[in-house]
C-alpha cells in the first residue's frame, strides 16, 4: 500500500501520542472472545486520512487489528446504497442507552432493534446485505479493499471461529428477531456471515481511508457515488448518536465527532468535509470503548478545533 506520510497533520498526531502516552495500557482487552483477550493493551496507533487519500500516522498505525463492530458502519452504508429507506422498516435509529449486546429492548419493541450499531441492529443489516448480495462478508471485504487500496485485507478465521464458539448471545438475538420475521436468512448462515464480518483485520491506515466516503459526502475513493449527500449525513448522525453504545453521550461530549468503536480497540471518526481518523489501542473501558482511543480523539478535536460543533 502506498500511503505517503505528509507533514501537515503529522506534528499534531505526534503531540497527541506524547500527550496520552500514559493511557495505553489502561482498560482491559475484550475477554468474551478468547482470541481477542491476548491483545497487548500497551499498543497504540492513530491515522488521519485527508479527502484525497493522503494519510498521516503515528505508533502502530499500519498494524492490523480486529475491526469488530467498526464494520457495522460499512455494512450499513452498503445496504443503504442498495435499498435506501426500506432498511428503516427493519431497524430504528435511536440511541439504545444499553450495552451493545443487550437483549432487553427487543421484546418490548417487537423485534425491531433500536439502531444499526447495537448487535441486534447489525445482525438485521447483515441479513439484508446477505439477501441483497448473496455474500454479505464478501461484499464488505471487496468494499474495504477498494476504499483502503489494500488488496490484502482479509478475515481472521481464528477470531471468527472463536466468536462462533462463544456466540450464544448473538445467536439468541438472531433467533429472537427471526421469531418476529425480522431475519430472512437461516440463523446459522447469518451468524457465520456476521462473525466473519467482525473478524476483518485492518490497520488504522486502512480504516481511516475506508471511512473517507463519509467525509466526502458519500463519494468513494474512485470518485463514484456510494451514498447521496443526505444518506452520508444520516450515517454520520447515527454514528454520533449510537456509535459508542451507552457511552455515545460522553463520546459526543468529549470528542464531538461521529465515531464508531469496536471491541478490538479501534475507533473510526469523521470530520465531514475535512478528514477521517482511526485510533487503536486494545484496552477497553467498561462500555467496550478503547480508553486510549477516546483520549486521543478527545485530544485531536481539542488541539485542532476540528469537530462538528
Ligand atoms: O458481536 C460481537 O459481540 C462482536 N463481534 C462485536 C462487538 C463489538 O465490537 C462491540 N463494540 N464495541
């Protein structure tokens, strides 16, 4: 991958890495997926991508990690590009105020998940993508390879298998929604697609570049259109309100950007019309968000003034 390190954001992210140097190592890697538990919490990487694909990086910014729930942004964008508003009959767009893997609201709300970023909502989105493409995880991988310019991006089958072996809660969510006819594909097929999707390994550079269409108002790296300007705004809005689960209010308060976290320790963020970011450090807080990642994004918007507010 040719990712030039140009000077302008470089001093800022180097200062951030120095300012938050005590933070990597705080928090704990996810342990409910055994294959993620061995991640080194002291690792830290950060990348910023400009609209033209110029990337700046610091620390472990080229080191692949498990992207996990970050992929939910890309599957949502792909489904919106394929079927537009129809998706919103299957999934809501309100913050849940609950942990990402919570079951509790689903019965009260008749099998319609609150938003596309909690696990229940992401399962519905992957189900739609699988129906629309015949291979949800493959469609995601093709898209991410194209947008990142990295043809080597791939799933980590070991992580996918580890999650499948400990996937009772996701299986429960999927079966429960199927009982409301909100899942079209056989549940085992859907879970296989979802676990492979989550296992996709990518670096901060890859994910900052792949998120670029959200800063370019829906325009892909090759200049073609994935989303309308209005749809790109909608995805950014759902990221801001729901992208960090029951910490979305605190994330908006501290960072002031649309963002999406994953239990691998990564977080992507968007400055619409300007740039995209990805930070990674595996130590998580109690809500499943990277401690050093949030600290770095908080510092970025403070130092640069680049926020949506
Ligand atoms: O469904 C799961 O449990 C994981 N594969 C993804 C969860 C995740 O990344 C939540 N993010 N903070």
